[in-house]
């Protein structure tokens, strides 16, 4: 992490006026915290109908319903088994949609669609993700379950730059969370989210304010 001060900060802030989109699929509690903290979110994008969209509507944040069903996603199938999903079409369409609205940085907050090269060719190095484990440990969809299964005593959360390779991009921030003996996936995930909410909001605020620079990718 690189902090900028004084004159450098002023110069940097005039150069970098970011416009933020938050991408959601689920319960949206990270988004809810960002909204309650007054983070200037330009757009909320959802890949399916979800609570995050309703939260955005209530807070009068602009929304894009960019639903993956429109690109062949089958709700009845597993997340990892979607033979008819046009991932490239979805990714290119999403990138164009964000581009048209002048979005310069996007933050996935529980966004569950893996994006393909068509997205990254437009938004390379400016897509952030938050993952409920201390990467590079426990990549993938079942990070909390995998940490419990492995019997680790410490897990946590990672904010990183999303790249084509899943959960492998440069790390921006991490914070540790203790695993309790009686933890379930739900109890542990909720304790991780309690750490994630203020951490993600702070990182994004610093980024928008120009006091944090994204790592090279
Ligand atoms: C968070 O734990 C985040 O790390 C993961 O998805 C969860 C989102 O939670 N990628 P919510 O939908 O904001 O409650």
C-alpha cells in the first residue's frame, strides 16, 4: 500500500477522479455498509435479482440489472456447471455498460459471475474483489467451508485486484479473523463479514479520495 501526502496528494487527487460501481449478486450486506457510510457509489450492478438491488433502490443509487439469465445462465444448474452461459458476451456487455456510464473502478461485493477476457481488456487492473479468506489460501467458492475443513485457527479476508485467474490478483489489503472451536460456516462467515464491511468501505474511500493507489497488476 502506498500513501500519498501533501503536494503529491493534491496533484494526485486532481488527476484521479474515480467513478465507482459496486457489483452484487447476494445479500448485499457489504454494499449496505458502504451505503450507510455515505460512500459515493455511482452505480450498483446486479447479475440477478437480489437484496443488493433493493438496497440500492431504497438508497436512490443508480442501478443496472445486468442479469446473466439473459445470457443463457440456468438457475437450476450449479454455479460451476453452466454450459449454455455466454460468459464472453456477458463480460463484454457488462464492460460496455459500465464504460458508457463513465465508471472507472468497479468493486465486486459478493458478485458471483466469473468474468472473461472481454471484461478485463476494458477494465484491466481496476476491478476489485473481496474474498473471505487469507489468499492465496482457500481460493474459490467455498473458502469459508474449506478453512473450517482444514482446521486452521486463523482465516480472514482479502481485498485484491481481480484478474482472469480466479482469486489470484495482487493483494490490496488483508485482515485476520480467529476461527472458534464451535464455528459453523455461517458463524465464521458472519464474523469475517464484520471485518470485511468496514475494511472494504475504507479501502474504497481511500481510493476514491486519491490517498490510495492500486497495486500494479
Ligand atoms: C463476502 O463475504 C465477500 O467476501 C464474498 O461475498 C460475501 C458478500 O457478502 N465475496 P454480502 O452479500 O455483502 O452479505
